[in-house]
C-alpha cells in the first residue's frame, strides 16, 4: 500500500480522496487497519462479540455507500471511533438496553474487556521480546525489566551509550512490527 503513504505515514486526506473515487484497495486498507480495534471498542458498549462485529461492518458499509459525501474533520481514526460509539449507543437505545445510573455494568464490562485486552497485549509483547535477536533482547530486558539506565547498561556490557540506544530503538521497532496493525492505536 505504498501509494497511500508519504514518508511512511498514511495520509488521511489522500485516503479519503481515493475512497471518494471508489478505490476498493484504499477502502480495504482502511477496513483492515481499523476493523479489529473498532470491534473491540464497540464490544465495550454492547458486550456481545457478534453484535459488535455487525455494528462495525454496518459502519464500513455505510461509509462505502456514502463515500462521495463523507467528511472527515480530524482523522479517519477519530471519525471511525466516534461513529462506532454513536452506533453503539443507538443500538442500546433501539434495543431498550439502558444502563441505569445505579448499575454501571457497562463501565464494569469495559474494565473487564480492557483487562482482558491488556493481558492479551502483555502476552504478545512478551512473545515479541522473546523473538528479538540475542543482543537486542538482552539490552532491551536490562533497560525495561531490570530498569538499568543506558549508561549502566553500556558500562556493564562495555559498549557505548549510543550503541545501547540503537539496540533499544531497534527492539521497539521490532516489537511494534511483531504486534502488527491490530495494536497501532497504542502507538
């Protein structure tokens, strides 16, 4: 999808222009990037995975159907998440599933879902760290798990501070790559 990026970044304005023109590849890119995070987000409100997926699919169908007239004020990410929230609240209203002030089960469900997702993310990060090359993994663990400063690591391993910084930067890039697009909203 190199044609959608400029210096490695996705250009929301260009992506909007392509989608308005009916570019299915651009739309697929948007769908692939945001479908899973939006489903998780909608599920916080709805609580049911299948309904959350249906609401998210309906959102993308609506975008495609009115692609020529769609207006993005800030970014695709903010537009999609606000639309998903509105659709979730409409679903709750239309299905008479109100949450009373004394019953914050929606809030409780959000906390449980967040806890599950955080645990899932922690496991994925641990896998990503284990997949790092030897020296990169060693330096990253000393920095993030043993809480050593870059100077302390450089002295212990007899390498320069710049070398330590380069290894940590490489580790973070590799971890992000390992996590993939499903967690881009964390970065």
